[in-house]
């Protein structure tokens, strides 16, 4: 390199066309490398930021319809009245500060062969690498649960307007009413979410409407952090929360939005407030772009999160098949960083390094009581792998003092993941 | 084009070699350290309200902490479970990353009057080991300046309850202090900018 003269440098860059035809990636002095990120949730935002932090020569465009985004995490505390919608709102100013080109538009298709992304606004964005973070869409496992029904029987499984609808219904409900949560079948976004939600709503009911009940009608026979949640139901919410497994008649098959009734086969549950969380698949754009498998989720290579269906397209977050990682916000943040590092490596002619991931997930289950689950992940024999001996759940026997600390750490998790992803 | 293809490929190869850091087995330091950011902030600069800053922490303090979490000799809510996912070598790699970051002092909510009173206690009882307001990473005592107050309080509660071992010199000093003095000095550390 010592004798790398300016003339030789010019010869090299002059040969860029020949180099490209040999299959080399772009080289020093060549046109800037372009990345398009589809979706500005936790995964997409994190990937965009971390690419810019690692290599500011890469041109990153993030396309997201909303100018303001509401985080799903901590939205259950809005339902209980513990926090405001404003406290779960993030903007894209932080990403702009990192030099990310933020475009508010809806991606309508991805041309993987032509390496370009098309939007509803009629624009086309060319890319060298595309990162798709589309979140989830809803499957039709419950008869009668259509777009119109969502307005009166909200899912509130994408935070924002839906969260507000559910909160207002809880506020308007008479004391003595029944709230139903229809919990979805696996796999779905935020596995402990429905049960944390039950705890949060129960705290509101106990304080404001103590004669009311909450029933969880579950499409499953077991669920995430079950032992700890059952302990919380008993410890904090006895007489309010009742969990009904699929086996015991919990699997909702049909709803009637006009009468706010949920049906398990022929058994009707007419309730005051119905929170219906349907089965899920990858976000709509992933399906449209042909990134999904026959189960509706996006298979990826665990090293780079590159789609195993379409080259140069990476899929992260809830939409990807990143088993054994759960579909959680922390996992999406972690996956965003792995994809970012891989994309930076690939665009600089390097093989992506070994990935490292973590999931950490808190649930606030009662006053001064939070529980958590964590795990460390790596790549083993080419597959994502939970590191043996790592992670696990809060102990059922942990002291009230430690449970109260977990609440503080849950809020630290929230403040930091927001800033780490969008800030 | 008058360009010898073989020579060009060789030259490109050398350009890439020069631009590539040595490849070590396993995940890179930033790859592993970035997984901490969801709770401890980007590059270890915590947004609070309780998770401690890791930025600028000395390697030995980070290593000792993680190994103690792993072995269960330091009280934890979740760090014991997470630390078990890493080998000692991986912990040392992450330690190098955070030690390489500038010390970060957060804007921590604190009681100004207590912080003022705590300054005296600090001078008398703590300054010998926790130099410069607790902001020197070289003293192997952890960075206390600009740390989040709940974390400082939890740490002291664990020390005082006998759940976490204090160095002998520290135990001798802590024994002499009243609860009010300890509360004040923790506010002092939190107030450091």
C-alpha cells in the first residue's frame, strides 16, 4: 500500500466497470452504496441508524407511512392509565440526525430482481441492499372479525389509534362489566403481551371499577411466562382475572361486532369490552414481495438475516423466522443490528461476521411487580441458537424488593430501547 | 482499456486487505456490545432511569462485575441470567469495547441540597478511592459520577445488607456513615456532570 500512488488509484477507479462485471461489490471511489429500509418500527429504525453509525458513506433511505410512531411496548400501560399516548410516541427526527433519509410513504412492492422498491406515492427507490421490517398482519382465524369489527372490538396489537379505542372503551364501561381478551394462537408478536395486558387492565378495574371482571379466552393451552403470570393473577388480581385455555373453551372462532359477542363454538360471551387479538402472519408487504413461506413468515439466513427466498433483501423483526428468538421488540432491535452489520460488511466486500443477539423482555404485572425473561443467542452450525445455560425467567421466589427493582429496570429498558432505535 | 485484469484483481485484493481489520474467531466486540444497548443505551450511554452507564467503565470493573453476575456472587435481577451466556473471553472482549468509550455522565434527577451536603462526606470518606467525583475509570471502582440514582441506591443497599462484598477499606468507611450521609453522597455522585 505504501506505493499506492494517485495514478494507480485513478487506474483502479477507472476500472470500476470491469470490476463490477467480475462480480465485485462497489469499490473505493465508486458510486455511493444504497440501502432502502422498508418500515420504521423498532427493527427498521435500529438497522437504519446502526448502518449509518458503522459506515456513513452508505446512503440509507427509510420508508415508513407514519410521521409519528407509537411503540407497542408499554402500550399496555396506556390501557391501565399508568401512562399517556405521548409517552409511547416516537418521531423520526433522531434518525434524520444520523443522516438517514426518511420518506413518509407506503411501499407497495419490492422488485428483488431489479433491486428496487415502489411506493404508493409513485416513487421508485433503487437499492444495493434492502432491509424489510414490515411487522405483522392479521390472519382471518376468527369469523366476522373484519376491518369494521376492529373499530368496535379493537385488537390494539399495533399501537396508536387502536390503543386509544380500547382505552376509551375501558373508561366508558360501567362498573361490573366484563372485559374479554381473545388471545391469539402461536406464533404471534409479543408472546407475554396478552397476559401483561390482562394484569394492566385488572389494575385499572380494581382501582376504578372493582365489581368488574376480565376473562382471557385463549386459543392456546399454555403461554409465555405462564407460572409467573398465574402467580401474579393470584397475588394481585384474584377475583378479577380468569384465564380460559383452548381446551377448557377459550378458543374464539367467531365474533358478532353488532352485539359485542365472542363465540367459542356455540357458546356466546356477550361482554362490555372485547379486545380481539387475531392470529398473525408477516406484514402485508412481505407477502406481496414473495418473501414469505407457506406459513406466512419470512425465512432468513441467521448470519445476515438475508432472505433465503430473495437475494439482497434482508428481513428482520416479527416478520422473520428467527427461531429460537421470540417475536419481541428487543429481538427486533438486536436483529436490526445484526442485519446492519451484515449489510455494511457485504457492501464493503467482506463476509459478515458471527452474529450475537439478546432478547430481554419485561412485563409489569402488578403494583411494584415486574417479571422478565432473557436469553443470549449466537449462530451454531449455521443456525440461530439459544446459548445453553443463559437466560430464563425471573424466579417465582424473587423478593418484593427485587420485583420492584425489575419495574425500574423495565422502565430503563423502555427509555433505552426507544433511544437506541430511534434516537 | 489497457488494464491488466490479473493485476487489477490483485490490487483490489490489497485494497480490501488494507481496509479489513484482523478477523478473530467469534463475534466482534461491537457486535456483542451492541446487544447491551437496548437496556444500557447506545455505546453504553444509559437513558435511565435505573440502568447504569457502561461507557468508559474500566475493563477490570466490567470483567469483575460480569464474572460475579455469572457466578452468582453479586445480587442481580436479570444480569445473572444474561452473564451466563458469555465465556470469559467474550466478556473481556465486551469490556474492551466499553473501556474504549468516553466516560458518560447522564443528567440524573437528584436532590441538590443533599448533593451539596454529600460533597463533604465524599471528601472525607470516598475520595481516596473514587477519584475526581467518582469519574475516573482507572481506579477499578466503577464510575459513580453521573450514574443513575436508583442504581447507586440499589448497589449501596446490597452492600449494606451484606449481599455484595465490600472491599475492606470501603466497609470501614461505610460503617462510620449514617443513612442520611450515605443518601447525601449518592445524590452527590448522581449530580456530577
